[in-house]
C-alpha cells in the first residue's frame, strides 16, 4: 500500500512540474500581449499602423 501511495505522489509531482513548465512557457511567450485586443486578428492592420506611426 505504501508503494502505491508513493507512486501516486511521484506521478502527481511530475504532472505538476510539467504543468508549471507549460504555464511558464505560455507566460514568457505571450508576455508582450497586454490585452485580448492585442490578439485580435481584425485589429492587426490598425496595430501595425500605430506602431509604424501612421495612425493615432
């Protein structure tokens, strides 16, 4: 019984580590997005114009 418990704890620990790594990667990858509108595809030409100084 003790072996099953330790195996379960090990599996849960590994899953948590993987999940933490995934969240860490997501946080780094999308850190430059400030709002959901930054992800909006329809908003892309306007955002590009603003960044290039062509729009206000």
